[in-house]
């Protein structure tokens, strides 16, 4: 008789313990944010869903709290693509109140899934005219923009001219010199593919075949391309890379002290693809009021002045003074290439497949 | 069949079962419901596409090659590091764990800078990197069993005239088969589902299903297609794990000696062989680490300490990086929680595998998270636990739970083979003498459990220390782990980014070494006394 008690008791304890564990998880889930942020259950906390490259100065978050009482909780959503994928799946019952960082290549998919609810920020009137109209019927707000451009390691072009147009890149002079990112795994890689489609139309596959024959190198990520293959970034050997218009100033800002006076790389002004990053109130947000206030904050002079040095992109707001490294080392991109978001959404799967066929990947 | 197992063992499957149900099955079910309510037709068309099956074949070949190389390098290391007593052994054992925790982007950059442009990208490089990263899996799983290997039977075989090689092949290998099978299955699965290394060091011939899934979710937002690919991956991986579990169940011999470290062999050649293996192993592990240390101390102007001195001030006052001390605390806290959860859940599942019948199935089921696509599980977890009514993100539990899902199969792979090859005559004797089954159970399995659970917990902690995906996907931006900080730094230009990332990678290596050595130390007093009781 006694021999049977022990296993029964042990089993009951095991069941109880698991039940307690589950209950604990459930209850801490319901009020879990209270444990960390005292104001969570009040409307003062706003969850900002942002991709992993989102950076802002801490004082601006403090200022937001002082001005509006909002405690900003930044929720990391991995890279922009994965973040938007999560938002599309969670549409209607979102994982945050407001999302930052959906760009013009992903925008259509987010809009199709009704991820956002409309909001027109009073600050929108201060946005540069070219972006102001670009709000998808008021569902998103442009926050910043930047250009994906060919970058050049200047030291490699003392004897020959550096390439100056997309056409130059298929010239045998620049054989074995270019490294690009795989458009299927890298955001700048995709932007460069879209740039070639915007420039060459149906002829884009011929252009890529010529790049391939000119021994272009395809890297998996920006990090691998810039630090691994590009001679201007790290230990690589190729002097031409697909990067950003703002990479040369970033190279100086993140150099060893004493900082060099000028970067060792420069930007090719032709063939740049413009990326615009948007924010929007997520449909079904717990705190839509606060979400709207955060969008106003993102367009405020403070955050907009912070955007260049923290994320190395350009502010959407007009009249923001740019830091000297921007005015000195970023060329003016007069006519950046762009494709309408709807065309990108409709074409992307086919383009990637065709690109893979041309490049043998 | 062991007659004297206590009755509560029949229920030991319950906690692991509940864990899998809540944190694996439920999130995947939520995801499946969300995706299929959208559209279901894409699943079929993806399953019918030739690309899917072509990639499956390529990935299987690559994973098989990676497994063979990892075993060839890992087995001698497991032998030396887990069996012999020599100065620096504890350090060597910790060192083997290091490759496992380095973020893949760091491993990839280190391999690139070490091997230069001479080595072409592609299969060879990917196989080498997979073997390197998985050394710890082989050395830990096989080592845990080899440590309990007395060598008596080999001595008998040698006395009877068998050559050293013959004794190894006919006596040693069969007795290690459960552990070798378990570790081979795990390495195969890790290589088959690999993402970072395949993307960074690979070429078109090294694609994996996981890389297809990533493209389908994050670039194309083709969820039905991703679901179909994830399903194929799950079926293949489950099959491999089942085969591995079956092979590791047929344990040949049961060992009677409690584990003990042996002194170095007495012969000059034997001594030299152990030393040479240890040195070569250390060189293999250390070369990329040395490259990292060098990058942390160099700039284009020469040697410098500025990356180390700027560690605390880089990006101070922004949301990009937290102070190094905070990132280290965050990483260690996640690692400790992961080790606790995974050791508890995985240990119980391994114990359940001792019993007969249905509850044994849990040890096989608990291996399944290894085959579930990380991207899929991440999205499912976000939908299930990242929003009301159940938002676990702020509790800080979501990341250790996600890490534990990956670590539990490793814990089982370490613990189960050792438990199964434990001599049970002791508990039969104890029961005959009137001991209650529970007492008899601890007498028999206690000493083994103590050692293998420590090894398993160390491996689980290591999984957590090095993990990047879940930490960036399910975490709070304000509390980044060390790997997340490294990857954030490597996302922007500038020498400082590269230099400080190298510093943080070195910090990660040191953290791992300290953690693993500390954990190993808990098991050492036991080993010492046994070694003294059994002077060889």
C-alpha cells in the first residue's frame, strides 16, 4: 500500500507544478508589462514596433515623456521584412501600437493586409512636398528617406577613372571589381535590383547577364559585402560596392580617433534607388491615441534633427539643418530611381526568380 | 526492461509534454490557422515545385558531409578532453564550446579573414564552418558517455592479442554508438537547417530549406509557400531524429564503473598522441578566435587599444547599444534561465525514455523543435505570446523559452544515452536489500545524472549565449544581448564598428569560457574523489 502513495504524490506534484507554471505564464502575460513599466495598463505607454536598425537618442525619449506623459517601449522586430511579415500576420490584433520602418518596397503588402489605420499628422504639412502626397490615402506617414547607391573606394581609381553610370559597370575596365548583395536576402541588394529594373525596363535581365559576364560578386548581406568583400570597408579586394549614399560620412563618424578629415570612399550619383521609410498607427492598437502622438513625435524637429546622425538617413521634414559630414560628403542625388509600390508588390516574386535564373543562383 | 524503476517515472513525461504543447504546438497551431484562413492553395503549388526538391537534395548532401567532418574532428577531441587528466583540461573542455556560441556572422568573417581569397566560397567552406561550429555538439554528447568508459574491456581485448585499432573498432566504438548516433543526428539537423553560415559562406549549391523559408516569409511574404517548405523540412528532420534515436537506443554494453578521469597513458607514444590531439584541437578552435582578438586590437593605423577603451562610450545616449555590462548581464540571465528550463524539461524527458511504453515517446517528440523552421516558430511565438490576451514579451521569459526549445533536444541527446548505458544491477541489488524504488533509482542514476546534467546545462547555456534570431525578433530593443549588439554594430560602415564588434565577440568568448568552466567545476569534486578511489 505504502509503495503506491509515493508515485501518486509525486505525479500530483508534477501536474500541479506544470499547472502553476502555465497559470503563472498566463497571468504574468496579462499584466506582464506592469511588472516592468509601471504605467503599462494606463494609456501612457506606447509600444513602438521598429526594425533592428531603428536608433534614436535617449534624451528624445525622455522629452517625449516629459511633454506628453508617454513612456515609449521600443519593440524590436528583426529586419524590416520580417517585421512587416509579422505585422501582416497579426493584422487587426497587432503586436504593438505603432510601426516604424516599413519602406516603399514592402508598403503595398502591408496596405493590402490592412495593417494600418488612417492618421493624418498635423506635422505632415512640414514634410518636403515630394513626400507629402505619398501617404497611401493617409494610412502611413513618411519619416525619412535614403538612397542605395554604388560606393567607390577612391584609392583604387588613381590611374583609371571611377565608374560614373550604371552602364559603366558592365564595361570590361571594371571587370572583377563590383560586389552586390543578393536581392533575395538583403534590402540594399533588392533596392539595387529595383534600380536596374527602373532604369532598363524589360532589358534589365540583359544588363544583369552583362554584369555576370563582367564577374560581379554576389554577397549574402550588406555586412558581408561591405566588410568582407569591399576594399574600402575592411579586408576585401573589390573597390566597388552597393551600399548607401550616406556610407562615406558614416565611415568618418565611426572611424578611430583622431577622425580622418575625409572619407576614403565616395558615392556614384547615378543609379541610386530611393527608399522612403514610413510609420503608421497599427489597426487594433491598444493605445491609438498614444500611437498618433508618437507619429507626431517622429516628425517633430527634435527627432527629425536626430535622424541623420543616428540612422544615417535624411529627414522627411523640411528645413532641418544637416550635419557637416552630410553636406560635405553626400552628393546631391538629383533623380533617384524609384518604382511604384504596387508594381514592386506585383513583380517582386517573378523578378527574383528571373534574377536567380540569370545569375545561376 | 528494468524491474525496479519507481512509479513516478511513468509521469515524468508530463512536464516536458506540457512544455512542448504550450510553447511549440500552440504557437504553430496559431500560425497555421492564421495562414490557412488567408489562402491554402499556395501550399500545393510550392510542394509541386522542382526547386523545393532540388534544394532538399543539395542540403541533405551538404549536411551529411558536415556531419562526417564534424565526427572525424570531434571524436578524437571528445576522447582526449573528457577522459584524460592533464593540466588545462578544464580549459580545453570549455574551449571546445566556444565555436558553438559565436554569432554566425562573426564565424563567417573570421573564416574569411583566415582563409583569404584563396578558398572559394561554397560547399567546402560551408562544410568546414559547420564542422567547426558543431565540434561542441560532438565533443559534449560523445564526451559525456566516453567519460564513463572504463577501458576495461579494451584492456581485456588487448591482453587477448587484439591490436589497438581492433580494440577501438570492436570494443570502444560499439559502446559509444548511442552517443555517436545521437550527436550525428543533431549535427546533421543543425547543418541541414543552417541559415547564417549557408548565406554568408555559401553559394547556390549550398542553399537550405531554411534559407528558402526566410526568403518566402521576409521578402516575398508568401506564407503558404513558407508553410509548405517548413512542412517538408519538419518531416525530413523528424525522420533523421527518429533514426538517430532508434540507433542510440540499442545500447550494446552497460558500464559498471562510475565516471573517473584517467591519468595520461604510460607509453610515450600514447602520451604524445593525447598531447598532439589536444594541441591540434586547440589550434583549430583558437585560430578564428585569435583572428578576432587581433581585429579587436588593430586599426588601419596599426595596433590600438581604442576599440577596447571606447567600448562603454560607443553610441552612448542612443537606443542602439546598451552599456556592455548591461548586455552581458542580459545575456547571462537568459543563459541561466535557458539552462534551468532546458535541463529540467530535457532531463525529465530523458528520464522518461528509461521507462517502457508510451511515456518514452516524449524523448523523441522533444527533439522536434530542432526541425521546426526558426522563422516559422518565431512568427508563431510572436502571434501566440506577443500580443493580448497573452503578451509575454515584457516578462523577459519569451527569449529563454525560445532558446530552451532549441536546447532541450541537446540536453536529451547528452543525457539519454548515458542513462541508458548505466549499469542497473546496483538498483536491483538495492531493491533486493529493501530499498524503496525511488532510493534505488537515485543510487543507480544519481552519480551519472549529476555529471551529464551539468554537461547538458552548459550546452544549453551556450545555445542561449550565442543565439541571435529569437533575441532580435522576440526581444525588447532596450535590452539587447551581446550577439544582438554585435550584429547591430556590423550593420553600418566604419572601422570602429568592426573593431568594437570584435571586442564584443572576444567578450562573448571569454563569457562562454568562464561560464562553461564554472559549470564544469561543479562536477569536478565528484570526479576527483572517484579518481582517487580508483587509482588507475
